């Protein structure tokens, strides 16, 4: 089995110095994986001509296919094209078609092209241009010694557009692709080590070509079963079989498959059972509603939310009793219970989720330190609450709480069913 | 000037194949940059012993300092320790102190350590252990030929904890650090090319050692001025001076400095002017409120939000007139105007922001295609609205709209001041 291998190079001072996180290479890796191309390595280098050339040489020596992003913008710190012309030993030509597209793009925004835009239309003469429908810099395919290099802009949606429109097709035409199959079990409610113990007998006795990886995330663990083999059907069946065996051992924790987010699994569950949901958020400040509404079609089961950041709003809109706030405080079991039950009635939904806590980094007391968070889920079968004792990291606390709310809702609905 | 150089290696099949995005290397890059260490390259390799050793050899040949993350978990796919022992030619010992910490951590969660946890306490014998206060795998510092390799877990908050507690200190003790100074101007409301034109005379005539980079983001462009030089004070002054010159040419677009997020700049502005804010969100589904409340202390100026995902909630809670929804539709100038003005009154704040649109990917019509979004900002000086025509990408639309709302608010407050 000779799988085609590829190296990804991402270019940009801002990536290497950490000013921005490189999301392009992960996205491309995923797509290439699906096409059966093995990404051997990823390299990030600065906007320095010699470094770019050095990375190209290193990659070209190892693999037949190199994908590169970044350094094609109109400003003066973008040196990729120079490096490409140097590496491929060619000159440049003015691309009338590229300039035309740039001018059209500018016109759409009601603006005139600048000198920098004109410079952008100069291209390495041996480059095959890959049209960029979303921005001014096209992708470029260049060849040398039977090996292929594809350069794309660094702006994620432009890169994705060029990849989807051209690169996938080019790869399928040029290479024999050996598909890899994988199935991911999405779990929440149990940690990596404990899951590993539960499935250790399967893991100790895996068939050839099958591997398991644990991918821990925010209050979740993904378990990925991968298989590679010459016989596609056999491999795919084996992956399915092992995944099923694993699932049967950890059933209550598995909420979905293949990177399906928890919010999407929750959405499907609500649609399937014809249930509706609303939220009343204090410390999560809208993040829980955002997660739920990030799913297309969520308006079918999500009516809305009241974000009650001040106590006044908790009382005036959500109807939390002043007495409750005074005797127990805003961060209390009693308050979140009223919030969950009242938002459910106010927005006329089957279930209501509520959060109230000290997200941090400041605002804690001895009795209720930063990270103390109460959550509640109210439904036709009553109210469930949970106290979380989290970190001092505000963002982490907000996200962890939102995910845990959804896990609480899922558990509550599943248990109600068993009654 | 001999700046200490470093290579970052991140390990994990899941990173190379794109199943997860590597955020660790960006975070470390930023910290190292601040310490005056130059990150020369970043390499991501799979959980394959030979690949890890290959990357270590490559990095060790180039730089005196290598930082590595990943592959230290308790499950069977984690091979970093094996690779380290092979590369550094040493055996392993059982670390009683590590095992004790693991047991304490387990106890805290009310759980018993497993055999996998016990295996985790075996360490390369020459490793100096760097305590991990957040998880079970400590960091490790290992030396060979006067060069240093530091290995840390891949879980981001564990890595960050070890870095903050140990690595920064180790670097400052061991290396002569040549600080790099930089100042970033945060802008919104104008694109990269146009900003470049406005400051081209400055950019054409930069003093030695000073460079400018454009870092485009979501409806924002960061302009970074960097300086390196032997005389720290002189370099810092020069960076400040160039940044000031640039700012004076693009003043209305600059909302902050040095990666200050727009939501934080907005927060400072509101606190400074003693103004309060609320939001009424339809298509952004809570993301705008989340951005605002991601800022610590935002409860001082943000009262809350009504997420009106259904028309019923728009009418019942926000008091949008049924007539308006029937004659103009939920996605209309008239509806967002009522939403913004009513939420402002309902939650008793100076300003109210509202959004309503078709976030996608489905739900568009000929007249109002996917990506059609109306936003409004109501305040003591009246109401401003804006129509956006965005993409079919739901997540992109939600984020772009939220950022644009804050830009609209900032502009409105600045203009009110001039009156």
C-alpha cells in the first residue's frame, strides 16, 4: 500500500510568532485525510524568502505533493511569489485575467483598485492559476520533476474556496488514492483513563491495520477508530465492527459520531422527541444560547433566551424572587431553579436551562470562590441541578459550563424516557 | 545581535490529520516572542516514534532550545516518552512523587488510579520533572550537548500551567534574551489594501530594524510595528514613534492597541462614559452578548440580553408590533429598530443593539437571500441601522455581524460626542 504523502507549509510571521492560530492546516489535513492523502508533516515558517525556500526544498525532498498557504496578499510583507519564482527558476508575467477579476471584486465593493492590487496580478510564468472566487489572489499550481506544489492565500475562506473548487479535483485526477476509514465515537461524562479501562480488552487485541486514538476535549472525549488496508470494503467493515464493540461497552457516554458536536446531537434529540428549549443565562452570558443556535435549523426547537446579567433583570424579566436573591444569593441552587423553571414558562418551552456563577477571574468570596457555578435543567419531569467547581479562567468556565448544561439536559431527557 | 532561536514540535495524529487545531504552538510562540526568543519553525508530527525522533534530530541540529507538546497521556497511543528515551539514550525510573500527585488528583475527583495512571509515573531517568498542577503528566526538561528540550502535555491548560510556572523562568535563567518590541494598532472599518495606501509613505521609508505587518481578521485589520535592535530603549522609542505616525494617518479606524479585542475597547469606552448596554438578538443567537460578557467586569455596563429566536418572543418579551412583523418581516430595518429601542427601554440601558437576519445556510428567498442581515443601534441620540449582505456560512455570518454591531456602537458613541 503506497499512500500518497503530502507536506503542508503555512507561511506568516504572525503564525510562527503565535499572533494568530493556524487553522488552515488543520482544515486541509482533514480534507486530505478524507481523500486518502497522508499528511506527513506540517511546517510553519516566517515571511522570509530564504525560510520559505528552505521549507519548500525540505518538503520537496520528502513528498510528491506540497500544499502551501499564506503570503499572497497585496502588502509589502508578502514574499511567497518571489520565493516560488526563485525555487522554480522562472520569471513573472502580468495576468490580465487576474487583474480583471480584482477590478470586478473592487467594483462590487464600490472601490477603485490600487497600485498594490495591480502588483498582485503579476504571476510566476509557469503557474497554473486556480481561480479565487472570494478574494483577489488566485491559487497557483507549479510543477518540477514530476512533483506538485500548490500555493493558496492564507485567508481561511479564500483558501477553502480554492481547495473545494480545484485542489480536491486535482488530487483525485493525479494520484492513486488509498482511502483511510475512520469512525469517531463522541463521548461526554467520563474521562480518558476510565474509558480506556472499560475498553482495554478490545484495545489489547486489535486486528492488523486498525488503531484507536483518544482525543480529549472540553468536558468530552472523542475515541477514533481508524483502519487502513488494501481492501476498502473489508477495512470499512472492520472499522465499523470495532467501533460497535467499543460503543457497546460505554453506551451511556456516547452522544454521537464523527465529530458531531454535542449541540447538534441535542438538537436532533429535541427534534426527534418534538421538544422545545429555552435558556436563562447569567455567568455564561449567551454562550450556551450561541452553541445551541450555531446549529442550522435550531429555530425549530429553540425559542430564545434571557441573559440576566444584572439582578434587576433576573427579577424584572425572569421573575426570580427578591427574597431568594437576598437569602441565597444570585449564585445558588435556589436562584438557578427559579431561573430555569421561569424561563421555561415565560418562553413557553418544554425544557429550560439556567446558569449562574462566578466566571472570574475576580469576584469570588471564601464561601463562593471564583469558579463556583450552579446550573439547572427544568422540564416536565421536575428540576435537576448541579454545582460546578471550576477554574479561575473565565473563558474556560463559560465553555465548560455550557457543555455541562447540555450534558445535563441530555441525561435528564434520557432518564425521563426510562420512567 | 544573537537572538536565541527555538523550534516548537507538536505531536499528535489528531493535529497532523486536522482533527483538532493546534492552538498550543500559537500560544507558546506568543509567550516566547515576548521573552525575546525567536521561534524559527514549527513542526507537527504524528504519534509515531520514528517521526518524533526525526523531528527532534532536525530541530536539535538547528537550535539550542526545543519545546515539545503532546503524547504524554495515559493511553496507548502516546509514545513521546519512548522517543525521548531513545533520543537521549537513557532508561526509565519510577517517579514516586509523580505517582503520589496522580493519586492525589484522582482522590480529588473521588476516583481510584488505574494501571494506566501507574504507568504514567515511569519517567526518563535523566529528566528534570516540571510539576503539572492541573493534570497527571508532569513536564520534562532534558539536556544533551548543552542543548535543551522541554516536553509538556498536549492538553492546553496543562501546558500553559507548566509554561507559566516553570518554562518562562528556565528560559530567562539560561539564555541571554534580546527583547523584540512591537506595537499593534487594532483597526476596524477599513480594508488592508486601503490602509496600506494611507500609510505607504511611512512604509516606504522605514528606519533600519523596523518592520510593519498587516494581520487581517474578522472585519478587522491589525497593523503590527516591530523593532529589533541592540539598544532596547532606542528601539522601543522608534517603534512607538512609527506607530504614532501611522495612527495619526488612520485615526478613526484605530480602536485599540496590542491585540486588545474590540469588545474590551467597547467596554472601556462604556465604563469611561458611564454608559450601559443591552442587546436583542435574533440571528446572532447570543454570540454578541457572549463577546461582550467575555470581558471580565462587563457586568458593570452590560445588563443583559433578550435572545428572540422566535417571532413570539420578539412580540411577547421585546414588544415588537405584530403589524411590523407582518408588513416588513422579521428581517427588516423596521423590526431591528423596534428591537433595539425596546430592549434599551426594557433593560433600562443607554444603548441597545439588535440583530435580525438569515444566518444560513438555508432559509433565504429571492428578495432576502441567505446572508441578509439587519442591525440597529438605539441610544439617547436616536437609532442607526445598517444592512449587511454576507455569505452562506452560518458561523462566519454570526461572528461578522456581532463584530459589526460593536463597530456601529463605537461609531455612534463617537459621533454623538462630536455633536
